[in-house]
C-alpha cells in the first residue's frame, strides 16, 4: 500500500471530531459495532482507567498475559507518532498495510452508523469512537484470547465502555480533564467508576479517600468484588537496578520476590503490583498464583515508551509524557532515584487546559533551568504565557523561552554543556522533556530521524 493511501485514511479518521472533544455517549459506538456484528463480544476484556499510569499498567498486564500463552489485543492512548501503536496484536503494533485493510472493511459500517445518527440529529462518530470500533474489529479478526483496553477519557461514557470488562482496573485517580470529568477528585472518580460491570471484579491502586469512596460505592451497587492495593496486594520492597528495578510484590494469590522490572521509578513498581493483581484476578479470580517463569518473562518484555524513557545520551536526554502535577511528581522522583545528575534542564510545553503551575511546582525542586517551548498542537500554551507562569514559580533567572522545538533542544544542549564535567566519574547534567505528549512525540521523532546531538 502507498503512503498516499495511508494519508487518505488518516485524513478521513482525523477529520472526525477530535478525541479531546469526546461525545458523552455510548450509543454511537454501540450502533457501529452492532452493524459489524458486535466484534467486542467475541473475547474477554481487562478494562483500565485512572488518571496516571494507565498505559504503563495496560502494557504490563498485556505482556504478562501474553507470556502466559494467551493471544492478546492491546488498545492504548495516545500514540507517540504512529496511530498503529495504539492497536497491538500479540505484542506487535498493527502494520500500515493491516491498518489500511481493517479501515477499508470498517469504514462502510461507520458511514452507515453516521447516516443513522443523522436521522436523529446526532453528530457522526468522533475520531475516538471510530478508532475504538476499528480496534475492537481488528481484535476479533485476529482473533485474540483477551483484550487489554485502556479508557480514552473518564470511563462511564468513554466509547471503550461498550465492552463488558471482566476486570475493571483503576490506576491512581487525581485531577485532570476537569472541564469534562469534574472539578473534584470525587466527581472524576465517579465518572471513571462507570467501567465497573455487574458481578465482575475490580482491582485498584491505592486511592485517596474521595476516590476510594466512589469506587467502593460503584462496586457495591454492581455487586463487584474489590481488590485494593495496600490491603489485598502491594509492593513489599524495591531496589533500583541498572535499566529498571528489582521488586518484591505480594499479589492476591502469591508472593513474587526478586522480580526484575525494566521500568524506572516507584510509580512503575506500583503499576507492576496492580498489573500482577489484575492478571491474577483475570486468570484465577485471585486464587491462582502466576508461574514464576511466566511472570519473569512477562515483566522482562514490558515496555512503556515515553515514560522516563532514555531517548539519547551525551548529554542524557529523558522524555516523559507527564502532563499533570501528579504525573510530574512521579517523574521527578524517578529521575532523582535513577540518574546521578549534576544539573537538570527541562524542555517544557503544556497544553492550554492543563495545570501548568502545578506541574512546574512539582518539578521545581529537581529542575535547575526550564527551556519553555511550544508543542505541535493547536492547544499548546503560548510560550511567553507559559514562561510567565514558570517565572512566577521559580524566578526569571531559571527560565529561557524558545518557541521552536529544534532550537529549544539546542539551547538545552548548550546549557548542559556549560555544566558538564570532564570526569566520567562525576555526575553529569541531563535534559528532561515533559509537559505534553505531543512534545514528547516530536522530540522522539527528531532523535530517530536526525540523531543526538
């Protein structure tokens, strides 16, 4: 297939209402899937929501299940440059040819659904609704044994929630997308709790009391069993190691000691514990331990692109998709623990609906200098406005403004060079890119195509 065909397909898909403006409904997605024969009902699903850690936890769950011998489907959001990264079958992102083929089969049914929606003056399927339909159809066609599906936004009315998830998994819940999900943690948790299904199981990371109250209420109303981190499972101990960490986890069904996780930061150890409990719940209702070799293989093969990812070295370049204060706090703790850095330079861009001040405050204790730029998104905060926010937190002497991403990276490299030590044994400066997933994607693309420095 030609690039032109792929470009046309992406134009058609991205031409729909964007995923940042979702319709609070399930009816449109259901209609399209019904026309396709309800492919999402042909396999069981582990459904994941939360504020931070959703993608990493989803990828950990999928990798363990695949190591167990199951053929898996993984649907995550967002991607870091290629749409097919979101739809993964048996550990491999869908190829361009397969994506085009699936689109050609699904598109007529999306158009039929659009026509039916128009009869009742409803908007056509959005980008994310159409993508959800596409992913569920791809998984049924594969076929898969189990789908691991990450919510796009919220839970209750997210298009992925047309599925009947056997296990509802909750990562930590905090403030984010407040314009759409609610102004308080309780309101946000109430929306996310909508993925709990009657008689099914719930596995949750440790939560603040507001969020926990909402999850337990939803579980009680649905007669769903709840397994909670810190009560029913959790991290026993962890030790940073080269390229990751060694973790001991008490699962629901077994104790797993000396497990290597190739991901950095305490938050990834927590995600690992949640993933293990979710797999135990799915495979044996929390009564059957995961075989040691299976767990070791599953965790060893887990990746989490764009999450404390070392994109390049000399100088060290780390990218992280953190885009809210909770995520940035986890990022900075992971950086401080995992790297010996003499001076930290942040390249920062933030979308206009995010808590920029909260993010800067969360990073200010570690970051020595901020290079403020813009992400390749029409919702990116103007760099001068963002710089004013940063200056208000850390002072003008720690802030540089460079709207062009390429130039921002050059400025960050120059600042790192100023603080480099000739001795390899000494801590060296490092650069961290965060604040916007679109910024991270652009930087990773630049490093892939042009190298570093």
